[in-house]
């Protein structure tokens, strides 16, 4: 059978009835012509000739505007789509300035080492063509020691990542004297990745950078580039703590694109269960790759990447038995060499299908892919467009298919395609003054330069922090200055990416004489991914975890051929520490404040491949993890709940259902990632909490200091505590979501009621109150009554 | 009234327990009560500020007492310069004073060509031992980076047969600039630096501190003899590690009693900053002083080995071999003759088969083939199974002397006498034997 081109494939798809019946939207986005501008007259002729030889006859309008602003010393943030030539916006003024003043230095920051390598090569090839004596280097953990000295002294453009700036450059700034004294430009690419906890750390690293620059009398221009987000300027200004000019009108041409929102068919109307998003993803990907259309599939989790990779490999093993990389997985845990190999294979089209987590969302050069399949809403509009952008970066038609899962957020997008296509993407939120984060960076900053009385750092009262650190014996005050007075190296005490910088390495013991490290798992994921007896999947191979050794930070695994995978079960228990504000609204007490969250992995489910059948359970015995964060919560007094005409078990199920709906809607209200917030049902003291057990919902009581089941023979009881629903920040210390939710309390509940009312299911489904198997058959009936009760309309 | 951030922070770090009940907001009180509260607050503030003033006075008194105690205990004095004050202890060691196996005035006579060779810097040979500035610092940590301060700088130099040690102490962070300024002044009077691991550590750190204090001084521009690397090359083969303390004990014969372990030093200084008890610093001064003096005698010891002044009691033949290898690599064959001569006198009774092998190799490299042959013959006599000696000797006979018969006899004997050749070695010897056997008994030398 002749192979179809993408145009033909899309045309055929549009005629397919079973497809159109489930397509919530199909939009053809037309191609857009380029908008050019003239070269500024100050551009060095050599530089202009070189760029023109590379095919840049003229500049796009946004490029011309950007280089003018930067030339004038204006800090900017550029927001333009992928492949719109934004790297030239900074490379041009930087190279020009170095040609004018050869002492000039520039610092480029990228969120990952891989991106830094990519951009160093790009800048290097420009310089080679320019035949100028300009040196550009990457500086990261992999840079050999003997090269570092030369880079510090001679590198005109130093390309690095925030982690290296934090732990390797700033604490040794005197070695970088030459760079700091002459620093004229700081480039921050992929600015939108610096949000949440990482962004809050990053803003503090910038505070430290600016402080060190000031010591050397430097005042560099900051050039930020960002994917499309709702608040690029506000975000840039929050990170840089200064005014920034926004440039967001792209003059670059764009290719035609077909964008499909696909909602898998309902397979069980009774239970409101839709076909798994994995099924159509597998079918579309198989068919596209069969037609030699290079395809990227994004999955929302590590596990899904592995499961899908296995499915697709199984499929193509017959036609391409020898070609191991024809379709392949790609995610953070893969070792760097393998990742480089896959990237290369994608550029050379030896790899025709890749299944990835959002690791490939950023600008790693993988060439022009034609089709993109997103298995599940990536959690934010910005991410969705970034992922879709991986298909058709330069020319020709491209295709993106977003396949919905059965959760309220995905379903909301399917029900309201206009919302998706017209809505501005998410806000980037950071809280650089998160007290724990700020404290770490004040320590690091004091190590770099003593603090002087009257100095500012962050939005809190600096002197209080300095006094606190003095009491701790970490700082020593002499006259009006605070000096670092400890033996430790504070930058090593904190990782910018996670609260816990530890990793667990996965050791393959299949060959008894030859143990091999096959992957790394971050500390938090280790509890759910490589607990004892888990099936760990890597490159679609299954490994059985024989032992997770937390003290040695190793998980010992051996290769197996199992027909199932495992999914961890956890419980979450929240205790109120401090209420910042509270109000009695209707029938509930609404509050926000500080909480302690305890999580524990208690067991796992074995799930069969393809059928997703539950094959059984196992116990896991791992320590609890403890975190302080901020939360929004409301409490419904138990006597109020008694007025509802339902059994206590049904009431508890209803509350869990309400929490489920609220968590998903909160993500939407905040325009945040679903992973940034979490939920829990219990009471304010943390003595009681509700979790999903092996056989149904259980209430656990800590009344005697030990967890014990509080469910009597007749099922759970609610006459002993006042149930509270917590929606909390998933980061220690919080990043400011809970206060926003507190203010939106009434709107949030009203939206939940309307979502449930509009949902076409009979008794509740994953798209509204959660799966009936988990929340019971009365949830859809009881939740609206509860909402009325909470809002005082009951 | 909102809670102070620092109290919230303490809760996040788990330092503070449960929050106490919140205060009732002031608005809840009558105007009269509010006025009373305001007055009460003012009174509290004045009490607090008076007690702060008292504690500041107490602090400055404690500091003064500590400084005075320090001056008495260490017989040092406060020095003032343009950048402020610091504390200085200056001592002199007379020429006749012993230090380990050495005596100061002997140590002063080290050979400058050798010193230049140790430093890998020919400029040093133009100067004298009096131009050297021996330097060692004690720091607030070993991590390096901008947050580590060298609080005690020990300097030493030879002058008219005696050895002077000046120890510069920053009694607090605020005295660092004056201390560094004094270091700069002393350094400007000397021509080159001598340190132990100073390239990687002390000088690096001092450069950082000069920049942080906005003082110009490029210590890195001074010629620098870092003793760590040559000490490791020449003496490392028989030491478990190459720390200065180990060298003192095993090589220099310096016995330290009650020496403070290096890892304790930063905390002692932090304790001094808080408690101002001068006894905390006494051990550190002594530790630093001995380090500086040992560097001077170590320099002399290494230079003596290089120049083969005489076989020292405290040296081992292998030290000379290592030194000869170093010289051969850096300057060429002629430089090693003297060492080889001295070693030759000692040979062969005391040195091991392994050392002989190295020595023979050095003879060969230095072009003294007859001496090498002599050694190889000795070695074969002691141990007919010594592959290297047999094969070197056979090569010599085959290629230089062209006495194929003698070569053949040698190899045959070795193969029959010895059993411990490896397969490869035996194979190589047999191959050579076949080759020399196929040639006429002696060749005509052209």
C-alpha cells in the first residue's frame, strides 16, 4: 500500500466517521507570512554579511526591534514561538558588542545542560563563520578542571545553567573577576521554566548575581526569552526585580497546522468510563509511523512513557526486528549518552517515533517532526502549545492531536474547545520570598560577600534573617557587617530543582557478576517508583525491584518478563499549624494558612498490561515524608452534615468526591499545573484522615498516637470529627496559591456545582466527581447538596 | 498583629513548637486602654535599648580583655597601618637552633639551582635563600570559595643566618584588610614564595581575599616554589601520604607534642570570635610556626638530595633515584651525574634489586652504559631470573658488542636456571636466542 503524506493522512482522517464523532474540535491554523524590517545601520558589516550568507537577508520585525532595545541598554523579555529566530535576538547584539569592545563578556543561562550545549554550538558556528577571535564555552559539571581556568579568563560568552551559577560560579566569583568586571549581557532563555519552586530559587540566584555584579561595578543588560505565558513581563520583572520591556509580536512566518482535540469514546456509560487515552494514542502513532510520518508522542508520566513504548515496540518488532531505535522512549531517567543518541536519531530520521515525557518539550534540537500526539492534557495551555510546537518547527503542514483523559480538567477542555483556543496561557508564579528558599540564598549570598547594614535582599526584613543566622553561629557580626563564619559551603546544601537534592540509583543485578547502574530516580519519586517489589520500567524493559536501600540510596533490580506493572498507593494527612485568615461563610469555616503534610506510601496495585485489570495488592513499608506548606481549607461541622439524608459512608464518599472536583478546578482557576497542588480530607488536628484503601475508603485515626482504622463494622463514622477539605501547595513553604484559592472560595464551589450539573454521566464519572468505583454511586447526587450547604444555600 | 517572618521560619525549620494563641487585635480595646498600651510599649522599648547598649559595652570590654590576654600569652603586639589594626607575633630562631635533623644555619645554605629546579622556574636560581618568603595560612575552612578566610598568615625568611617568623592574625573579620596590607608589604621585600600546597590553596585563597578587600596585590605573579609536588615526586614512594606532618615525622625528624589537629582549627577560631578566650589560639600559632619552619628545612632537604651533597642519614637511596629521574626528565643527562656518582659509591650492597634496576636504567639514559652493564651483571649474578637485567644485558651484547655467542650463552643460562619467567618473557627470550644463534659467532665491527 502506498504511503500517505501527512496532508493525505489528515484528509483521510477528516472523512473517518468514528474519528469525527469523537473529535471535540478540529482546527486548521493557516500559514502566516513573514514581516521583515531593515538592518540597523550600526550592525558591523562583517556580521551582517555572515548572517546574510546564512540566508538571513533581512531581520524579522521582532528581531530588529529586540536588537535595537538591547543596544540601548534596555532589559527585555521576548515572547515568540519556537523557530522564530529568537536566539539571533541576543546573539546579534552580543557579538556586535564583542566586535566593538573585545573585553566584553556575556553570560547565557539555560535550564538544562543539554540546551546549553545546543546553544553553545549555535553561537560557535556563527563565530566560526564570522572568523572572529571570540571564544564561547559551556561551563557545567562536565567541564574538565584544566579547561575551567581558560574559560574563566578568556571566555567571551559563557554558557551555563542556574545550578552551576549557584554552586560553581557565584561562590567563586573572584576567580571570575575578568568576566564580572566586563559583564555586559546576561541571557536567560526558557524563562517560563523558572516557575514554582525552581523559579523561586532562580530569582534568588539572580539577586545574588546582581549583588556580585554590583561589587565589580557591572550593570549588565538582561535579555530574557520565554514561551508564550500569560504574564511574561510580570514574571520577568519578578525575577529580575526591575522594569523590563516586553516584545511579543513575532514577525516570523509560521507553517500551516492542524490541531485536533480528541475525546476517546465512552465505553461504560454506567460508570462514566471512557476508553483510555493510551489506546487512541497507540493507534494514531502506529498508523502515522507506518506511513513514514515522523511522530512524537508525549505522555504525562514516566510510567506511561514506558507502557506506550512497550506497546509500540511490540507492534513494530515484526517489521523492524533489528532496529532497536525505530521507535523509542525518552525521559529524564535515561543516561545522557542514550539521550544524545536518540536526539541524533530523530534528526537523521532513523528514529521515526519517540515517546517522551515533557523532557523533550523545551528547545532541544531534534529537527522537524511532522506529527505530535499528546496523551492527556499536559496540565497547562502553555505546555500544550510548547509540545505541539515540536511538530513542524520550520515548514510544511504539521499535525497535533490532544487526546483527553477522564479527569475534570481534560474533560473541561474537550467540552469547551473555545476556552482552550482563545484563552491566554497560564501565569508563571514564583515566590522568591518563600522563607526557606530565601534563607538558603541569604546564606549563600553572605558566603559570597559580607552583608552590610542597610543592605536589602528579598522582600523580607534582611536584618532579622542576619540576626537569626548570627544566633545560629553561621554569621559573625563585626561593626556594621555580617561575615560568613562557618566551615560549610552553603550552596551545596540546597538544590534549585527540588527540596531534596538526593538521588537514588537503580542497579541492575540481572548479571550477578556485573552490576550496572541503569538509571537515577530523584528522592521523592523513589518512594513510588522503586519501592520493594515494584516493577520499574526503563526503555520498555521491566525490572523487578528486589530491594530499595534508602541508606545507601540504591535500588537493586533484576530484569523480568512480567505481564503487569505496579502503581503505588499513598496516603496524605494534613494538620493545621497556623491559620492566617478565616471567615465563616454559609455553612462552613473557610481558612488559609500553614499546614504540616505527612505522606506515606502504604502499598501498591498490580495492573495487567493492555487490559488494565487489577491483579492484586502488596504492602510497602517506607518512612513517612513530612513537609510544611500553605493550604486553603474549609471545615463543615459534623452536625450540619447530619442534616443530609445519606449514610455516613455516603457522606464521606461525597466529601472525597468534592475534594477531587475542587482540586482539578483549582488548577484551572490558578492556571497552574495540576501537580503543583494536592488535596486531602481529614480534620484540622490531623488526628483523623480519609484515604483510599485496598477495599474502599477508610478513616484512620491517630487518636492514640498510632494510626488505626476508625471504620467500625458498619463502615466509616463521621460523628467524631468535623470533616475538612484541604487544597494545598505541593511545595514546602508554599508558593502562594492558597491565598488566591481562599479568595476564590465561592466561585470555586459554584464552578464545581455547574461542572457536575453539565456532566452527561448518570452517577458521576472521572470527569466530574471522580470514578464511581472510588466515590460510590451517590456522589453525583450528594455533592451538589453539600455545595449548597457549604455556600449556605441549603 | 502579624507574626514575625523569622518566627514563621523557625516553624518551617522545625525549631519552634506550636504557635501560641494569637494576640487580640488592638482595635478591640478602648482608647484609654490603647494609650496605656502605647506607654507600656515605649517603656519596654527603652528598657530593651538600654540593655542592648549595656551588652554592646560588655562586648567591647570582652574584646579588649581578649586582645590583652592574647598579647600577654603570645608576646605579640597590635600593629596599626593605613588599613587598620591587626595582631602580630614576631619571633626569631637563631642560626644554631635545631629543627628536627636539621639546624637553621645549615638549612639556609640550600642550593639555588636546585631550588629553581624544584620550582620549575629558572628565575629563582638568580636569587638567594634570603629572598625566599615562606608562607602558610590557617583558615576558617577547607572548602575554599569566597566565604573562607585565612585568619592567620605565617611568614618566614632567612636573614643573616637566622630565621624570622612573623605571624599575622586578623582578630576579627574587620582586621583582615590591615593584615593583608601587611602581608603585601612583607611580600614586596622578597623575591619568591615557598609554600606547601600553596598553589592550589593558600595563594588562591589570599588572592580572593585581596580582591574582596579591594586591595591590589598579585601574589600569583611572584615566582612560587610549591614543595608539595617535588616532595611527592622524591619522597612519596615511601610515605603513606604526603602531608607536611607526615614528612616532618618520617623525613625531617620533627616531633610535635600536643599539636592541634588541622580539622579543629576553624572551630577554634569561631569560638575565639565569640568567647575571646586567648587560650583558644595559642596552639594554632604554634602549629603554624612549626609549619613555616618545617617548610624551610624541607626546602633544604629536597635541594640537598637533588645536588647530592652527601648521602644524608635521613634519606633513602630510592629518594636519590627518584630525584635523578626528576632531573633527567627536566634538565637532561648531565645534571644527574653527581647523584649517580654518589649512589655508585653506595652500591651495591645496600640497595634493593628494584633500586638497582632503576639506577641501571638511569645510567643507560644518562649515556653511562658501562656503569649500567656493571649493574646488570651484578643483578644477574644475584638473581639469574631477573628478566629485565637478562634482557637488557642480552640486548647490549647483541646490538652494541655484537658478541652473539656471549648473548646466546647468557640467555641459555637464564632459561635453564630460572623458572619464574612468565610465558611472554620466556617467549621473548627464546625468540632472541634463536636470532643470536643464527648469526656468526662474532661479527666484524665496521
